[in-house]
C-alpha cells in the first residue's frame, strides 16, 4: 500500500496535511473537553443546594424525632418539623435537577464541539486521502511492467489536461496508438507525476 508520494514536494504536502489534520482533531477535542469542564462548573450551585437541602432535611427530621418523644403533645409538635423537612428535601431535589440539566448541556456542547470538526475531516479529507492511496497503490503496482505503463499512458490520455498532453507533441494520441515507446513512457510518466510518483519505482 502506498501512503505517501515518492516525489519530495508532494510527500511534504501530504505529510504536512496529515499532521495538520491530526492537530486539527486534537485541538477540537481539547476544546470540547475544556468547554465540557467549564459548563460543568455551573453545576456547583446545584451541588450546594442539594447539600444544604439534604443537611437541613436530616436536621429537621432528627429534631422532629426528638420533639415527638415529648408526652401528650409530641405528635402535634412533630408535624411542622416533618413539613419543613419535606420542603428541604424538595430544595435538595431541585439542586439535583439543576446538576442533571447542567451535565446534559455540558455533554451536548462537548460532543457538538468535537464531532462537527471531526465529521468534516471524515467527510472531506479522508475520502480524498483514501482515493489517492488507492490510485497511487494501483499505479505503483503496474508501473514496472510494459503493460502497466501502457495502462498508465491510456489513463493519462483520458484524464490529464489537454495543455499537458499538448506539450508531449501534437500527435501524441496517434503515437500512443502506434505503441511508440517514447510516447508511452512520456504519458505514463505524466500520469505518475500527477500522483507524485516516479516512473518504474525509481
């Protein structure tokens, strides 16, 4: 499998491109983690509320239990403490709900921040990179044989810009049909050069 070009300028461009893509993904993942952590900090009031509500509810329930032991009027004195404890538990539940909302928002923002740039890489850069690897690998396998060079020459005739073909001569197609060795070599080299490869694996 051919991952990088033979020719230095194309190789450098591909290597730098791959490094930039890795850096791009890394930066956005780090940004997503940072954003997630920053939003998670908004859950601090909810934790404080939950802790305060739970502590108050426990204290009120404990006080109500002690008051309930008072003879005759204990049950009547316990009711306000029980209601106050229930209210404190509701405050603690509100704190839990606030934390849950913040966690969900932090997760959603983090995922969106990381996924969108990575998806861009997967949909734009990766298909182009895989396409080049497949073409370059196939060209590398056939460039060493006469039949392979003929195939490369045919592909050059079909896909290369007319301006590049014209530089090889006005009758380049006719020369290829006559199986002129120099024309076939020149066309194959043109196709390989467009992929950043050298002729005959040099």
